[in-house]
């Protein structure tokens, strides 16, 4: 793993379900030697975390997809809603690839 890590921020309603997905994404990143920092937060804490962490990409859980337009309007980083099937099946490798594709 070389270079500065890219930071991936996940947002969901309470921050709980995405924390499991963060673990799966981290496992996939380690397996593929991808240098990333991945964390999850609740929608209510999202703005504080954005200011503190300066992520390279913001991924929203399907349950908070209604926030996408607002985040896209106010942020200069890529914002996307996690694919519902990937989210439901906790496909960390696919969600990680989505984030990396958005950053590239």
C-alpha cells in the first residue's frame, strides 16, 4: 500500500448497518492492497464528519438516498447512493470498487 490513503465516508440513518459494510470494505481493501481509510457515520453527524475528515468520496446508504441531492449541491467531492443489492448483501468488495471508481 503506497501513497496517501483515500478516505471513503459512508452515511446511513444511524451509522449501525454501514459499520458492518465498512468492515467488509476494509477486508476487501486489505486483500487487494488498496490504501484507503473507510468510516461510517449517521446522517445527523454527517456534516461534522465531513468537516473533520475531508473524505474523497461520500457514499449514502439506500435508506438515506433522499440526502443525495443536498450533498451533491454543497460538496465538491463525488456523492453516490450505494447499490441496494450490494448494500443488502454486504458486498464490501463491490461497494469499495464503486467508491474507487468515483474517486478516479
